[in-house]
């Protein structure tokens, strides 16, 4: 999506106060989706966030207590500001913050966490010593939750995963921090730690690939880190990076072009976003910012699981999209045995034919051209010239259609109308044919021979 140069991030066009007020207003209108964050509840495995375990039970109790505390503080805040002396109000505010910090302490731990790996995963990791995989968690995630997330990723993709802990202080406090990061571009400790770690990995000449995976608020952190990387590292170094987000709360994703149209080449070659349609956080973040703010920069391909709900990383994203395969005990270089495992456990999500949202793609591209002053009042048969002479019919940019409520399939795909691909090129394709992340399943790599789909066709 946004393969051309017309879109820009909101911060370059609007004041932080206006963005903040709008984001608060949009969030309030979407509060009805709060229960869907935790649904469906079924969680038979211990690594899932809602499974009955000591650490999960502790975190649920602490998060519930923090929510009650923060609701009381929120309800009393305005009367306190209006009726109490300023110095007393400040003292009470500090005391409230200290209380929240103390209650949340059992959920905190080291900022950097490393995945635990079984013998089969360790065997697979030896094939990828020149790669670094990083993960930034989202809201409501304690230290034990982050550990489960990165263990799940490591087992799924056959790589060691480094987790960067975005500490949680309760649902309302986490949302407030999201607003501050999104609207004020404030570099919290999470952003600073993530930036330094990603920059160090990219700057290491022995590392040829850095994969950054983020969930929820972690995607805000990832988008801010990207902005800093683009300002401080050369494109040749940043191009080693790949980004994959789940349930993104980010309001923008920049990705500068190395070459302009008609053959645009992005600095980061692969960015993908996955989200559930009824998940509050991406509805407020990813989906709102690509569908309602048409000239806002949001680079990457978007996969929406239509009709799906839930925001928890393992339970509502990894399990439906990338179910764990049975243990692979054979040599990882023996593709014949790996093909059997992949074929028998391929997630059905990957083989769904996408319903391409061409309308959103067309509207975003049309708006971007208009903002650049390239749109002219001409007949629909006329063409708009830009870049190196690439021509796009005006009628295409103003096309109607796209996703209808009665015609939706399970998966919606949003991408640009770029030449040779994008939204138009995605027609009739499956998630498997458009996604890159799945090609890492079971310790494999994109382009590796022997990766097949259920029909037996090599990809």
C-alpha cells in the first residue's frame, strides 16, 4: 500500500493537539469493541494468554485491579483539578502514578528477553545464524506474557527471537501511552530501547537480515523506530530489515522510495500487517488510518481477517494464522520430510482467496495525487502524468466498487494500485501467494526450494 510518494504522515500536516483530540474521539466511538479484545475465550493450551496458569491468573488479577484504580482516578481527575489547589492536585497525581507503578511491579522484568527453544528449534536455528528476529509486545502484556509470545514465535519460525518488553501499567494507562506516542511522537523508554537494539543489529556487517515483528502498541513503537532509522542509517543498511505487524495500533508507517515511479523501489522491501476485523486496537489504529484518513502514509500490505475478533497475540493471531505444526525430528536440510509436515498442517487462512479492497486503494491513491497537485479537471479518459511519465487513467483513480458488506470473503487485502501488482495484481490470489511471512514457517526461508502448497505446487 502507498507505493508512491503522495501520502504523508499526519504529523507533517496537522497539529499534535488536533491529532490527539481526534484520536480520543475516535477511540470513544469504538469502546463498544472492548469486550471483543478478549473474545473468543477458549484457551486449551498453557501458552495462550487466557489459559489457566499461575502467571496468567496473576496478570489477570493485577490488570483487573489496575483497571479499577485507573477508572476511579479518571472519574476523580476533573473534580480534583477544578476544586483542589494546584499543588495538592500535583501531589495526588504523583501518588496515583506511584501506586500504579507498585501494583504493576510483579508483571515487570528485564527489558530484553530471549526465547526458550526446544532441541528441534535449536537444530533449525543453526541454519540462520546471520539473521536476527526481534519482537515488541503490545498492551496488557506482562513479562511472562512476552516470554510466551517469543517462545511461540521461535517455535513457529525456527529462529531465536529477542523480545523487547513494552511494559504494561493497565489498560487505560497503556491507551494513554499509545496516544502520547502516536500524537506527540514522544520517545518513551520502549522506543529508545527498541531503536538502539534494531540499529545495532542493522549495523552489524555479519547480519544479513533483521526481522522486526510487533503486536498492538508495539507497532507504534516500530513505526517510530523506523522514522529514526531513516534519519540516521543509509538505505543500503535499512534494506536488511523486514517488518510484520499484528493488530497494529500505529497511525502511520513510513517507507521512503529509493526510486520513483514508474518502477518504485521501497527502502524496506517487505512490510506486512495482519489484523482481525473486530479487534478494537487495529480498528482504531491500522484500519481507521487507511480507510478514513486517505492521505495518511501507511506502507505495506494489509491482511484483514473478516469477521474475526480478539487482540491477544498467541490466542487470537498466531493460532488462527500460523497454527503450530507437529514436531519435526528429521534433518532440517531434508526437504522431503518437511514438505510432508507443511502439507498436512497448512493453516486454512493461507489458502483463502483474498477479497481485494480496490476501492480503498484507489481512493488513497487518488487523494495522494490530489494532495500533490497532480489531479486536473479533465475527462475520465484523460491520463495523469507523474514521476518518469507513468500514466494512470483518471477514471481508474475515481473507480467505485470494492468490498461490499454482502460480498465479503474471509480475508480482505489492501494494497496500492501500483503498476505490475498491488491491488489489481492481487485479484484471485490467496493469502499464501501474497504473504511473505508464512515462507519462514518451520525454519524455512523465502525462495527456498521444496516449499509447497496443499495442491503440491511449488511456490
